[in-house]
């Protein structure tokens, strides 16, 4: 069973930036991957600490990250950011 992707308002704003960049296909493939299994490896993911404890990050490119949380009990992946580096 796949996971449902939900987007924060910040992630929706970030998605508009992604659409206007050359990273759209990379982001789309990462979103498709985590929709099936948010813990699939490769590509590697990183568990975050501090303010973002409980969230995970995957590299889009050297500068940008896809940051998300997993609500396992409800099979939901909450997309927090699609742009910048943990800002």
C-alpha cells in the first residue's frame, strides 16, 4: 500500500520554485519514490535532529533538499520543504 502525500503551505510555495527550475524531474522522481516507500534506499535519506527531529531529508542537488515527515499509523508522508537547505 502506498502512502498519501500531503504538502505544507511552505512546500506548496517551494513547488512553484521547483517547477521553474531544471530540478522538476528529480523532485518528481523523489516524490514518487517516497510515495511508495519513504524509507527506500537508494537514494540515501537522513534522519534530522534538533528542530526538525522526526523529519527526514533527501538530497535534490548539492544545495536543495526534500524534507518530509512520516505518519506511519495513517500512511501519510507530510512534505515540509522542497527547496533550500533546512531553512
